[in-house]
């Protein structure tokens, strides 16, 4: 299991368990794609203070975005 995922158990069928991987954090490229902007624009908006700065991974210092972060950025862009 990677650092960015967690497992959730779903007991859909009695006696059988379905494991689903749920991604907790997204990288800059993935967020930019969801927002319909380039990664460079995403980083520029953060630097200018248009978007809030995301949390950073303690190990590699990469930006980590949550679904809540993406929703707030969509609202700032007027895409909600």
C-alpha cells in the first residue's frame, strides 16, 4: 500500500469482502487536469496567492491536494 492510498472494506456480499483503494491526495499534474488548466498555471496561481498553498508531503516535499482543495479551487475559478 502506498503512502497516498488507504483501503476501505465493503461488505457487499455476505461472506465476501471487496477491498477498494481510495486515493487521499492528488499530485499537481492530476489537479491541473481536473481543473482544466496547466500545471504551470496552477503553480503560478499558488505563488500569486490566488489559490491557497496545499500541504506538503513530509518525505519528499511534494504538494498534496485533497478533494476539498480541488473544490475550493473550482469555486475560485468559477467552475462549480
